[in-house]
């Protein structure tokens, strides 16, 4: 019987799952579907919950370590699916994209299978992660172009 509870997973498996779920949560449904065209077919999934749209309260801390406060509500979409072998996948994504949440949940369940994981990582997760890293680098480069260097009086002496 496959493990379905995060508490039962070894730390390295939990870290890998966090990584692929982070990539899937940042990717849109069109990008995931495009990558799935080059991947092995996913097993049929049965919906356990959703996909459904709701709100969660985002909390913050002043200065990063101060007292927590409610920042505001964020729209999220969640979905849970079950595969025929008993593996269960879950997904929570920001926004109202029902298809993204369902694809992410099915991929979460499929990636828990050690036999299917390498092919799915290579065909779906790694290309999405590379595209996201390239986009982050482009944003950082645009921001760096506007950086202003301030000198104090002491460095001018």
C-alpha cells in the first residue's frame, strides 16, 4: 500500500515532493498541459475533492519576526485525486484556475510512484522549473538595471 501521509515520508522524499509541488503551483495550466504532451500518459484519476475555489487568510509578520497580523485574503483553488493504485495527490494553487489545480493534483499522485517519477520529472517538472528560473532571472536583471548606488560622505573622502 503506498504511503499517503506526509508524516510517513522520509525527509528527502518530503523535500522532493515540496519542490515539485512548488513548481506546479507556480506554473499555469497551459504550461503544464504543454509539458504533459511530451510525457508518458498519466493514469486515470478519480476526484476526491474539487477542484473548488475558496479563500485563505494570508498572514504576515512585521520585520519578519514581529507579531503576526492578517495581511488579507487570497483566492486559492484546491483539488484532491486518487489513482487506481491508491496513491492520493493534493494541490493548492493561488488563483481560480480549476484545470491547474486538477493537473497538479494528478501529477502529485503520479510522481509519488517511484517507477513513474524519473520520466515525469524529466518531461514536466524540470522544464517548468528551468522556465521559472529563467523568468526570475529576467525579472532580477530588469530590476538590477534600475539600481542606484548611493555613496556616503565617508566614502567620498
